[in-house]
């Protein structure tokens, strides 16, 4: 089998599985820090109990996320050695800072927090978890600094022999405009993920009855507000990022919309069945001018189509196809937006209930609130699939194609890749089952078990 395909599959499985845990770590850490701060300020034991309850779930999620993240680091040197050789001077810097600074802060103070109950003053103990939350989100920032170089390279020069990229400006790398469009989107996605898990578990306990009803009513109220704010923020951040992509990666936008021809004003696709080989519609329902509005906040504005962009890239980069998988980009965008729209609706319905202090739910609404925890995972995963697959054929946009980044077959054979792919998939499947079992066990056990 093709080593490039196997290497891509392995990294895709690893990264998507790892990213199941990252947004929950980001969002739940901030919520727990707020809960413990409320306990310190008010002295209300209810907030202390909730801090311990959600803290247990955070620890389970954190442990599995760390394990899968470490594996990803090794894949850069093993499966993608040519990529690592080409951008190692640049890509390695933010990854090293992430591990040596952000992750050490996160893990060190998490340990102090776990073992510091009733040993540290309340204020100092709460400060430990704020450092966990800050470390977690700083970790995400440094990872995104590295990823943003792949999306929009800055602060570098090519070596004299053209064999690799070398960093010339660390500040340009850190303040890459792409980072500061991407990071708010990821951070808000974490808030949404944490908020909807809180809604799901709290509504489950309220429907079934609990001895700690007042605590779960508080969790439901503040979790709903948290999720609603997060959903608004992720929508605004996504809109901003979309407008930036029109300039930096217009092919990704055109592929996500199956926009074959350049249009002004440009229409938005509600539903399209396309012929990728011939680059044309088979059937399409489109809203005139809406894509221009999304891109420019105006119903007038040119959005380049796939055909024109392909011609431009051929002139700029040479012969070859610069069109990503249209079906992947198109549907991943719609899964992301569709899940986001549903999250906004569900969180708004829940917000109306909790602001009225009404914590009784019909069977339909109860089921809707519970299963809504899946929506952020759908949105997060499909969003990253769009971000990475929509950039193809580039592993570093405009500099290095994906096929040139994979390890040579003489170094890593297709058989070795296939074996490791199967083993990783099996191990991750077992880890996923263990994680789900533990989360379900401790979430269902309630606050008394957490105590």
C-alpha cells in the first residue's frame, strides 16, 4: 500500500482521537476554576462539591488526552521525517515551549491541586487550578502557533540550497495573524464543549432525581450560560476566520462551497451534488449573494472559484492539481456549521428554562439536552478536518507538498505503517472505551462519590 496514504491515515486517526479530549480540557478547566473561585468568595459548600465533581471528570479526560498527544509528537519524526527536516527549525520551537512551559505549568499545578485539598489555604488552592486552566490554554496557543505556520508561513527564509525553511523572526511566528484568528475559535470551541457536557450531566441528574438537587441546579444554570456564551463566541470567531481565509486560503473556501466559477456576488450553497472530475454542479440549491456577505459583510464582493484558482496556482507553483477533496471540504464545513446551529438553538432553549429557574424537563427536552453533548465533538472534529484537508495538497501552504513531507519508503515501509496503524487504532479504541466507562461511572455516581 502507498506509504503516503497510510501515513496520512495514521496521523488523521491519532489527531482526531486526540482532539476529542483537548477542547473539553480547555473549556472544563476554565469552568472549574470559576466554580472554585465562587466557593472561595461565598464559602458555599455547594460550589466546593461541584468543583470536586467536575474535577474528577476533568482528570479522567486529561489523562487520556496526554497519552494520545505524546504519540503525535513522535509521528513527526517517524512518519513525517522529510517534513520535520524541512521545517524543524521553526516547527520545533513552539512545540518545545509548549512542553517545557505550558504543559509543565498545567501538570505540576494539577498535581498540587489534586493533593492539596484541606492542606493549602482556599485562595491558594483555587489559584492552583487557575494556573492549570491558564497552562491548558497556553498549551493550545503554542500548538496553534506551530499549526498556523503550516497554514500561513511567516518569519522565515529558505536555506541557500533550498532544502529547508529557517526561522528569521520569532515575533512574526508568534504574532502570525492566522494564529489570532484560529486561537479564539479553538478556545471558544473548548468553552462550548465543556458547557454542553455540564448541561448533559446536570440535566440527567435533575431528571432522575438527586440528593444534591440544588448543586446540580446551579451547575445546570451556570453551565447553560457558559455554553450559550461559548456558542456565540465560536460563531463570531468562525465568521472572522472565514473572512481571513478568503485572503489566505481562497481555495479552501471555494472547496467548502463547491464554488466552481468566480462569482460577484457569490452564492452560498445550501445543498450541492457536484461532479469533481468535471468541476461542475449536478444539482445545487444556492442563496444568491450570501457567500459574499459572509466573506465581506456585504452582498457584493468577488469570491474566486476553483477553476480560476487552479489556473493561478499552476502559474505560481507549477503544473499539478491544487484542488483538495471537494466532497470532504464541502461536507465537513456543513457538519461544523450544522452542529453549531443546533448548539445555538439548544443552548438558547436551555437558557430560557434556567433563567426562569425552571429545572423540570419534558422527556423530549431532557433527551435533547443530554445528547447535545455530542454536538461540540462533531463541530470540533469536522472543523479540523476542513482546516487540514482543505489545505491539501500542501503540508506547509505554498512551500511543501504533503507527498514531499512523508518519510521515504526505504526508511519507513508500508508494512510498518500498516502494522502501527492497526495497533494504534486498536489501542485507541480500548482507551476510548475505558475513558467512556470511567466518565459514565463517575458522572452517574454523582457528587457524594466525588466527595
